[in-house]
């Protein structure tokens, strides 16, 4: 054998040895996989027996069905592989290994966020078995709460004392999870053993929040609430009044427990149906309002839908009269927080008069809510309408807060046209307002000067306002300046009329205290 033949033979030998080593390693891995697969099959068998003994489950039926269908597929595949198995062929073991991994992935329950370690397949089937077993136990328990039941918690998704899902699940050192309040009471009473596995617990046991379980439970509740919302929304269209009222009660319950499901209200066209019930006075009006109140409180998107379905007008009808509906006012308050809807409320001719009338309502809560709604109606026209109805605080605040000259002139012009009373004039006795009104006299715009003069002429008809006007250091100089410097003759005449009115109606002491007023008199 020459050197090249020898090298070639050596190379083949090295390759064969490498293949043999790899095969030996694979054989060891396959044996481990087969042993692990055998354990999985044993656990699946245990799971099947337990499933056959259960009649009902608290878990989602669709969720269980999907798991069982995937397991069934893999089990049939395994049976075929075993039937065709040749003990000298590693291919069959590889297929069994693939099935083992598929079954483990199914049992990893990724859809529930219960993700275990990748190499813990044999643990996950017992975990599912425990889950199903404990949930079935909880489903058969009484929903009545007693002290004895509270002192004996069970590890599952459900509280043993009322059959409801856990709200604050925590884990103890042995790995089981319980409702925090229940396990705390269990430990406080000196029970230092796990109620599930009887392992010893410390009297000062560390309770670890089970965030994965809590997340799953919240998602489960959310899905249930959305299903209920969709179902009950369809029942609201029924002609049977009893069915409608029952659906309204169920809707309220679902939205109170899981407010996040309210986001689906638009998708299921819930608001137009509720608006129609309100308009026709069909069903329990209070229950309809309760649904709308929850929607308005937790969903800005649905608030906008309310603004376009006639809800505002219906609410205003319920606020009119001797016994206004508090829920209607609560909904109005929530809606008014959205600027677009606040404009719609302000543009409704009946809204502001009704809301202003509620400011004097005997119940302070109602009066305060009405005030808050009016404060949210910040448009100029809404503010002017409030003043016409006798509520001047928003008008004064808007007039004095640095608006443009044009806006102030427009507001002063509207005020000059209003029929004021002693009470309403008293509301305008504000030094900053008078100063801003006088500043308009010095503006170059003819409309600003005219609006200011007309407004001052109307206000000085009231004695309290005359006194406040005379005490303002800028008032008399502004009027004298207008008389001496104004380019328009009618402005001078208007200013003289104002000064003469002030001189004739003010007491002599004011003349002595205000030399400029004496000058005006002269």
C-alpha cells in the first residue's frame, strides 16, 4: 500500500470512528428520550383516567378541548410508530422523541402563561392533572361562605369558600397557590401545613405573589366578561321586557367586575341600543343609565359615540323637573370631560338652563356635579349663555383671563344686551372685571370702545356697582380721557352721560374724596 492509499484508509477510519462515536452518543440520548417518553405516557394515562371521572370543569371548555385534541393526535402517532417499530432502528426512537416534545409543548400551557422549564416535560402533565382535579373539586363546592370553609383553603384557580376565581393568588414554599387572605388566615390560626400536600410550612411563611396565575385569571375573567357583554347586548333587542331588564342587570354586573370589557361596547353596537331604550323609556331606566355611566367612566372612545346617538338629549329630559336623575348628571359630567362632547352639550339650547337651575338644588352633591359640568363647557357662547341664565362666575373668569380684545369686546357687547337684576349685577362687582372693562375704553377699535361704554352705562344703574366703579383708580381718568381725546363725537357724548350719571347719583362725600369727579362735574 503506497503512501496515498495509506492516508486514504486512515482518513476513512477516522471518519468511521467519528460516526461510531456520534451514533453511540445518539444512542444514549435516544435511550434517555425513550425513558422520559415512557414517563410522559404514564402521566397521560393518569390524566385520561382523571378526565373520565370528571363531569364538569371550571376551566374554559375550548381551552381543554384544544389540549386534548393535540394530545390525541400525538398518541395516535405514537401508537403507529410503536406498531412499526424495529428494535434495531433508531429512527423509531427519534419519532417517539418528536412526539414527546410535541406533547410536552402542548402541556406547557403557553396560552395560560404557565411556562415551565424546557426540560421539565414530565412535571407538566401532573401540573395539568392537579389543575383539572382541583378545579373540578372547586366547582362542586358550595358557594355559601362560612368560617370553616375559609379556614380550609384549596390550591386551584378557584376559592373554596365561594367558587369564584382567585383575586390575589400567592404561592407558599411547597409551590401550591392560594388566595392571599385565606392562606394568611390559615396560618394565623396555627395551621402550619400545606392544605394541599400536607408539607410543613413556616409560621412566618413567605407568600410569593403568583403573577402568572393572576394574569391568566384576569385574562379568563376578561374573556368571560366580553362573551357576556356580547350575549346580553343581543338580548337588549328583545321585545320581552323581562328579558331586557335581566340582560341590563347582567351587563351591569359584567362591566362592574371587569371594566376593561367595556372597550368592546362599540364593536357590539351597545350604545345605540341603550340610547334607544332610554329614548323609548323601555326597560329599567335606572339600569340603562347605570350601563351608560360605566361606559362613560371607563371608555373615552365610547363617550364620543354617546355624543352622536341622542344620549345627551335624553339625559337632559331626565334632569328636568322636580326630581332630576343623579345617574344622568353623573354621565353628563363624564361626557363633558371630552372637549368635542362638551361643545355638543353647550350647543344644546336646553342644556345650560337646566344645568344652571341645578346649582340651587337642595342636595349638595347634585349642585356640585352641575357646577363641574358647567365648568367643563369652556366655549365663549356657552359662557355667555350661562350669564344669560344668571350664572356669571365662568363669564367673569373668561373675561379676565387674558382673552383677545375682540373676544372681550364681544362679551361686553353681549352683557350690555342682557337684562340685569340687582342680584346679577352684584355678581359682577369684581375689581379685575371693572379694570378689564375700562381697558377696553383705551383700545383703538371703535367696536371695543362702544361695547365697553354700553356695558358701563348699564352697570352703573345699580348703586353697588357705581360705588365699586368710582373706587377704581382708572375709571374717572379713562372717562375724562375719552371726553377730551376721542375722535368720535358720540363717544364723547356717551362718556359725558356716564360721568353725569355718576355725579348725580353719588353722595357728596364721593365728590370730596375724588377731585377728578369734581372736575368732571364742573
